[in-house]
């Protein structure tokens, strides 16, 4: 994937992550925050660092003859990066699912599955459109 396309995709993926954070009233702490109302849940250098990481994942991911397999593999890596940001601040997306243990991931169960599905759909939609329906 070309860098410009990867950057556009990263922004769309981060919008999905922002929606999930906002839905659960989670604000990622940042030294860049000034307390303005328009500051997003993921803000400042944390946002840009994560955007750069996703761009790197998308541009370096090996091409696969099967787009679905490529999208699944890359989606795991992207969600890992999103979870890392949450864990670094001792945050997690509440799931309300029974049996959740303290050592579980920061994005769990249905929230994880839904976000990953959205990321996969985005990756497949963009790749298919850019490559003439691989």
C-alpha cells in the first residue's frame, strides 16, 4: 500500500477507535491537552504516533494473493497497537461480559470483534477499490 493511501486509511481506522472511546467516555491522557472542549479522546502526539505506527504497518505488510487473509493479519497488528495505547495508561474498554479476568486485553470480547471487523472491512474496501477488486 502506498504511503498516502496508508495515511488516509490510518485516519479512518483511528476515527473508528475514537468512536469506541467516545462511546465509553474514555479519554487517553496526553501532555498535549489544554482542556479545550474540541480535544478528541485520542489527542496530540499520541494520535500522531499511533497514526504513524498504523501507516508503517500498512506500508510494510507483505502483499498476499488473498486480500481477506492480508486484512485479517494486518487487523490483528493494528488492534495490538490500539490496545498498547490503552494499556500504557491502564485503561480498558468495558465489555460487560461475564468471566473477564484481570489479565485480559484492553479491548475485549464483542468490542474487540466489532472493531476488528470494521478494520477488516475498511482494509478490504480500500484495497479492492485501489487495486481494481483484487
